[in-house]
């Protein structure tokens, strides 16, 4: 191919990594690839979520539809989602979506028999597959959204005599079909900024003017050394492309005091997972899906080229 010499090899550098959060750099590529990766992470990496709820008994204050909706939004551990079948493509159950290859069954049976309010939580959901269970957000961290005792996500509260019994089927899906299948709480990226201070113009400012210019930035991008009174960039990535320091420099009669540009081939990603899959696995799955999409495009191009060649051959044969 003629363009092969211009092909670039993107590089990824992990800066920070936790189970549900990661920050990484994507370099040597363009915005189209960065945005494709972002969109795939949000809407095309598959997870498992409750999709069908059969209520047997519900005497709680919430109606059946409300409880079914809340159950669907509970994130489930989805490490095996990539290997599962979509219910619509499953030949083992003829698309019924209730077999071991394309679904996981849950049961919930809770009744309040005391005067104390009973919390029905995701911990009360019993799974037919030990690898697909509600995500535990506690992690022993007292500052967690859920308490350190790991009580789970509250579904409904029951008073004496109230009862909830149900059966639920969880299936594989993607965020493009419904947000409950999205594995990402948020995925963002920004261009990496390059900031250059004109030292000669900066030295022409008084100490008060330097401090006033630094304070014009809504975020702490610049700082001044108390001894040398020299202004420096302390956190370029804190710059939010608001142009406030540029406007301030112009208002002070010092245009060109600072030059800020965005690197067109370097991006800083922030990924927060819902917990359905780890943030690192979310990135790897997204890369795999992007590769599959590119392979499909390449295959379709080869097919079109082959069709054209055979079409020309057929025309020659008919002409002969």
C-alpha cells in the first residue's frame, strides 16, 4: 500500500491504575483514533446486566417496574462477558436468552419479620454463576459510597410483613443498546498542552504584575519562586484551554507573554469504571473491539476489490 510508509504505531503509557480508575497517555496517533477508543469504551465493550425480571411476590412500597429498573442498573462482575454469546445469536436456546451460554439466573427472596426496617440490597441476589455477582463497592474502605460492612446497593426497604420474591435473568449487552450495559462511568481525554513563557517579556513585569497574571488562571498552572521571582510552569495539564492567561497578558499590554499549543498526536485519558470490569481490562477489551472493526473494514475493502476484479474478468469473457 502507498500509505504504509505513513502508518504510525500508537503508544500507551499508564500513569495511574486502580481497579476502577486509570489514567494513561495515548501518543503517536490522531484525534479520530482517540475518540474511537473513547466511544468504544463507553458504548461497545460488553458487560452483563439484569434484563428480565419475573416478580413472584412484591408487597413493598415500590411497584414492580421500579424494582426491575433498579435491578437492571446494578453493575455485575463481567469478566466473562467477552466470551458469552448475545442472546439473539445463541443457537443453544434458539434466541430465548435463558441458557448457560448467554445468560445468568438470579433469585431474591426476602421478608421482613421484625419491627426494624429491613434493607434489601444487591447482597441478597443469589447468582447461578459464582463469576457473575453484584459488584462489591465497599472493599473495606470506610470512605466508600457503601459502608465498610459491604451491605451492597439498596434495592428497596421493607417493613414488618412486607416481602419481595423474584427471579431475574442477566444477559450480555452493550451500552449502545442500553446504559445499564455500559462498563464506564466516564471516559474523557484531553490534548496534552505545550506551554512556553516568553522570559524577556516576563522579566519586564513587576512582582505584583507577575502574581496578578498567575492568579488570572482558574487552575494552578503557573507559580513564582519567592526568591528568584521567576515564573514557571508547575502543572501544564491543569490548563483547561480557557485562554484566561492569554487575555490577561493582552490586557496588561504584553501580548505573546505566553504561548500555549495542543499536541495534536498526544492525549491524556481518564477512565472510571462502574466496577463491572476493571479499568485496565476495559481498555484492553476496547482495543480488541477496535481491532475487530478495522479487520471488518479491511475485509470489506478486499471483497469489493475482488468483486471489481471478477467483474472485469466476466466482462472480458463476455466480450470475447
